[in-house]
C-alpha cells in the first residue's frame, strides 16, 4: 500500500528522533478525516523537552518544505499541536499522552501506522 506523503512524514519523525523524542508514531489518517493525511505523535519527558521538540521542528520545517500554519499548547508545554497542512504533529508530556491515547483512536490498521522509534532502534541496535 502506497501511503500519500509518507516520506515527508518520516522526515518529520527523523527531526523529532534526532532531538530525543520518545515513542514516535506516524499514523496515516487520510482515509479517516479531512483535516490531515498524517498524525505524527511523540513524547517529551519534561515540559522543557516538549517545548524544545516543538521549537526544533518549527525551525527545521522550511528545510522539509513545510510551513507551520498554526500551533496550540506551547505556553503550557504539555500537549503541543503543530499544523503543517497534511501533517498534524502532536508532542505530548507522558501523562497527557496516556490520558488522550490518540493511537487507540486513530491507529486501527497496522499497515497505516509506523512505529518510527522502534524502527530506528532496530536499525541502530
């Protein structure tokens, strides 16, 4: 199955991985919603790291051909959402991620879900 915009979703994951994001998931959602083609979900282990991940992606986005359209949650730093048109990036503090459990809501087809952290750990291990 060829998933629309998968390369760019993986490039977003790589930026987050390089900044030490935890449990990075890229979920293809174009067949479930009109708001985005991909959700990229990750965790930072502190409010400071959640904000740093957000800042890093915002800084690197132009290199990936992405334009940040809207961002919510930065002030609190517990769940930041960045809207890059076809990609919605959710950067969570662990408790918020566990509570909202977006993977349960959106990742019902394993073929459409990429566990980027596991993939990279396997490559490096």
